[in-house]
């Protein structure tokens, strides 16, 4: 008999073992201006939405930056311009969701890289590289390893599945080197990009090793690594194979040896890369953008137990009619949840076009169609 009640950590581990617990897993992400709209519409101001909606995950963040000095260069009522610890200068609009406006990047040449690479040492600056505050946030003071260890033990008592989020080697490299420059050098000077990718994964593994010494042992690693656009991968499978695959696989080998589940986030249509991602050790693919042609029903049929899925519920359907939203949930969960291996998430962060009332209705549908029949 299945346990009548289970905690979130047990639920997610069971799903990722391709077994059927009480219900599918739940998680999501929201744009800042979405949360602003929802507060105006009556969402509880003093309650974490993860608690309010019963999500199954808690998050920590691994700062794999160069830890460069951060500088506020300009501030108006509408935006800030700052130099970031990761190695870029960017414009950020206040109170609005969306990508940063990248203005400059610190590593332009191999000489720049050689001069700065020592800053990717695990102990550079002497504080923990793990925090409960996202590494997206600027001007954040990091705790000591002892303080982070204490926080982790308190977090563990919540009995949720703890995901440690970190940039992947491609994401981290282009933020230092520039997006277009990184893509160009992947073709023209792949050894340069491969070297930066290798140093990045060295830092992730080194940080995980140090964290284990303090009793900080996450359940999963969530690699933020956008590899695609709407029409396909950002680069050829051959380039991926040469530059990024070795580091994705090396990280996968490490995670498997320590019992840490391997999640990857990638926007866009990366279907041609999925077989190699599986070979690299990736266990969970997220968020499965519908506008890029991904459909969890087709992916489930193709990959079965080789890959679990997190996402693919269209944010466009969330602001359509309720009948359309119900059809989206019912038809996808009917296939995706079979035999475990599925966790709910929007197919991208929830935008401000979605009302609080419609999102509450979405959660009702997930509990209706995402529940398993106890045996």
C-alpha cells in the first residue's frame, strides 16, 4: 500500500524514480510585475506563494561568478545601470520583468580571462558561495559557510525537495564574454570557450564538495543553461558536442556519484540535443516551451523513463478561457503523469497577463487531474 500522506521531498524523489505517489509535483516561477498585479488583486501579502500553493521545492543558489566588485553607475526612477559580479554591465528596469539590457562584458580576450580566472576559486572572498538569495540579485552580502550550514539544516526541516540553482557553463561564459562573442568563438576559437566552461564546472564541483563538508547536501542541481531559440538550438550539434557536452557530462558524472538529481533549464527548441543531454546524465528537462514546438505528450512517448519532465503548461492558455485551460491541463497530464516522471511548471515564468483568480483556478485543475489513484 502507498503511504496515505507523504512530504514533498518523498513525493519528488518518488516521481523521479518513475513511480506514482499521491500527486504530481508542483513548482512555478513568476515575473516581478505578475506578483505586483496579484497583490492588487488580493493575493496574500504576508505569505510565501510557495507555501500558499503547496509547491514541493525550496531553492538555494550557487554563486559561480567572478565575484567582481559591483558598482552602481547610474540610477533613475525608471532604471539602474550597474557593473555585476558576473562580469557584465547592464541596464535593469525597475518593477518590470524581462531581460537585462547588456552593455558590456569584462572578458574580451584570452588575456582578460587569464587575468581574472583565479577569481573562480571556491574560496575567493572567503564567504560561502551558496545562499538562499538568488545570484541574480546585486549587492548581496554572502554568509559564512557556518551560517549557511545552519540555514540549510533549518530548511531541511521543511521536508521539501531542495534544488540548488546555478548557471550552466554556456550561460556563465557568455555573461563574462558576451553573447554574440561567445557564439562566434564557439566556432572560431572553441578551445577558449571550452576552457572557460571547464573552469566553471570545476567551481561548481568544488563548491559542492566544500558544501558537503558542512552538511549542505541538496537533493538536486538546477542548471540554468539556455541552449535554444524558437527555431532550434543556438549552435550545431557538432559544436555542442565539442565545447559543452564534455562539461555537462563531467558534471553529470559527479552528481550521479553523490546521489544528486540533475535538472536542466533551457528555453527554446532543443529537441535535437536531448539524446546527448540524456547521455550527459540530465534527468529532468524544464520548462518545455510550447511556442517552440515542445509537447510533453510527445516527449513522454519518445523518451519514457530516460528523462523526466517539468513544465509545458502554456502561459498563453492561462490567460485564455477556462475551458481552454482545462483542456490544456487534462490532455497533457493524462499522458505526462503516467508512471511518474512529471512535475508541473509553466512553460516559462508566469507573465502579468495571468490574473490571480485564473492562477488559483489553474491550481485547482492541477489537483484535480494531477492526483494518482491510491492502490
